[in-house]
C-alpha cells in the first residue's frame, strides 16, 4: 500500500515540478529516492513482527461443592451464564489463555448427556435440567475470547458425598455392582473391565460432541486412603488379579485405562490435548528428602511418571503446592525432579497453589514459582488452583501478575507430536469503518495472533477463532496477523500498513 501511494506521488511531483519552478528535477529525484528507501525500510520491518511469547496460563474452575462455579446450586441459567462470563472476562483481562472447567465431578454432567444425569451442583437436584448446556456455552464464550477450554473430568469418582438424592440415571443406580462405598464417597471400581469401558465411553462422548481444546483429569483414580480402611475391591481382585500383587494390579488397571483413553481421543480428534494433574509427589522419598502423607504410586494406582515417559498424555500438571523454601521439599526441587523424568518431551505445566496466598504466602511467591518454570528446560506453563483466588485478587496476586508476569498475552505452546501443519496465510483488507478483515476463518484455526506496530514497539492481541477481523488500533502504523492452528503452529504473516 505504501509503495503504491509513493509511486503516484513520484510521477506527479516529477512531472509538474518544473512548471512551478520551486525545486530542480535533481532535488526532486534525491528527495523522492529518500522517501522510497524510508518506505521500503518501514515495510520490511513491519512485515516481520517478533515471535510471540509462548506459555500455558491456565486456571482450574471447580464445580464440585460449588467451589468456583456456579457460585451456588440453583442460581438459575441467567445467573450462571453471567458468572461464567465474568470469570472468562477476568481470565482474558489477566492474559491467561486457558480455562480448565470441571464438567463431570462425580459421574454426573454439566453438559447435555444421554448417559449421565445433570449435576446437582447446577440446580440443587441431580437430574434436573438447568435449561441450557453449560459446556457448550463455556466453549463458545471461551473461544470468542481466544481462550482454550479444557473439560475437566473425574473418571472413577461416583459421588463426592452420599448426602442428597440420586437420579435413577446415576451409575450407582444403573450398575450398583460396579460401585464401591469408601468413607463418605462412592467410587466406580477401576478393576472391572466393563466399568472401565463405560467411563472411557462417557469421556469420549464429550470429545466427540464438544469443540473442547483439552480433556483433563485430576488424581481421583483409586481413592485417597481412609485411615484404617481398605478400598473394598477384594472380590474384583480375586476375580481379575491373576496372582499379581494387589497394588501392582491396581496400577496396571489405571495404566491400561490411561493408554486406551489416550489412543481413543487421538483417533477421534488428534488436536485435543489430554492432561493429568496427579498428586505432586510421585513417591515419598523421591526426590531425596521428600515426605508425603500418601504414596500416590502405591495407594492411588497413579504412576504419572510412566504416563509422561510413555507419551500417554500431552501435558502433565503435578499439583506442586509447596513453597520455594525450605529447599529439601520445595517447589523448585519437585519441579526439577518432574522435569528430569520427562523423557518424552511432553508439556510439563505444574499446578501452583494460588489459593494459599495469604499471611504465610505472599503473592510474590506465585511469581517466583512461575519464573522458576520459565527458567526450566521444558515448555513454560502452569495452572492456578483455584480460580476464586484470582477473581478475589487474593493478597493482590492478580494485580501483581497483570502488572508484571502477564504484561503481554501469550500463545499456548505448540504440540509438534500432534501435527505440524499450519493454516493458510490470512489475506488482509481494510474495510469501511477501519476494520481489518481477513475473511472466512477457515479450518483448523485455534485463534488469531494480531500484532500491532506502534511507535512504542509491537503490541500483541489474541482473538477468538470465530472472528474474521478486528478494529484498527488507534495510532498503529501497521498490523500483522497470523492464524494459529489447533496444535499451536502459526501461518505465514498477513500484513497491512497505515
């Protein structure tokens, strides 16, 4: 655009300068030569924007017990939508790029399911229709803002509390032979092959019907131990154990589930990230000096180290809720150990305990942990537990993050093992009203990277995949737009100058 405009002025000025006698042809040639060079330098610089920051910045949004969202059961569809929009807007304002929304807390559904009942955390009554589809709404609104939406599920927990009524549609009513009562909760027995197949089918249904960016699981495989009680799967073990030690047999059950689920998700939608957030310590004493109240490997059947080494997941988010000191059992020590085990090169995005910011943990500790991750050897990223702490700006943590740590937006790191193909280069045009337009979004678009050239430098904007344009930013000299694939790869650059 710039060169075309200049060339017209060259012709006209050169043609008519002698008539006015104001400048000589030679002076005109010198001035216009400098003008052309200036324009060419501007175009060359503008057409090569800097590479964007890459970091997974997530937040867990828990629905169980109405911890994060909805604020209360029975608050109504309009109120719940408004609450969800508020937390998505806050995530965007903080320059986060992913929300991990709990949609299956206990064999129920915060989405429209033909298999499992509506969650009581929506309406107060299990099975009662809330009048809208929360997951569909969350996906649409997150993508509108350029945020990823990961569906968080609890595979084998059937009920977090036995208080309250159960729907006839609930798995404990339809298949009571699969259910084990343990403490105050109900669990689906992972050792029963038919029960495993059922859980996998339910999770794949979410992947198939919703445009989610990730399927996320936490550490409820076999349950956390209740003092003095053994998980009551003795009959299952006698039937299927085959002489294997019980704890090893349990791990094999979960390993089989993880491997099979990962393969099934990739067969359906390769770009959907599979993520796990296990207990932050693999085993007590690992690394040296580490202590833990439970042995997740032995008790929960959770061998997360094996899963990341075998590539049975796309990202691992161990719950590293410890502070940076003392050194023996600290965030840096645990993060360093998990990093050393990541031989597959998958994403390592630990959970950080933003909920614990307060008198004994300043907000600066969360920044310190994020900087530790950024200095690590893997792709940078982390997830905040939990979203309520960010909404409340607990201890000023959100203010501190927004001002420094998240000063610029960041793209989610690419996942090359899921495919490297990039979208087509967007073709930009400036429409009436100052709208930068790139037409039909096309396929395989996860977001749009928009970078504005200003006198102060480059400014980054990430917009939703469904958008086909943005308003011209006042004062900008040029804009560069690249499409981002669902696996995080960038197209070539489309460019417009002012």
